[in-house]
C-alpha cells in the first residue's frame, strides 16, 4: 500500500481482514492518520489498481 507523498509503502494481509471497514481501520493505523480515515467527515478517497490496471475505489466491488 502506498500513500501519496510518502516514500515508504506498507503491506496488508487482506486474508486477515473481514471487509472494507477493517481495511480502512488498518490503513488508518499503518499510515498514522489519527482517525481521519474512519471519520464521518471524509476528505479522502482510497483507490487501488485491479488486475486489469483499472483504478477502482475501495468499496466499488464486493469484498470476497
């Protein structure tokens, strides 16, 4: 996982998480957002690149 503007990446084992809410909490901890990612007032987007190189927003696809 990369945070824009941060030179160091973090790894997340998705098999140990049960959904997008847990993923967002984990990212909040890893990148020391201080609760900003889990706040009800969101000024951010979490995106990823899928296997077809499309940029997707977290939550666009069901968690499997």
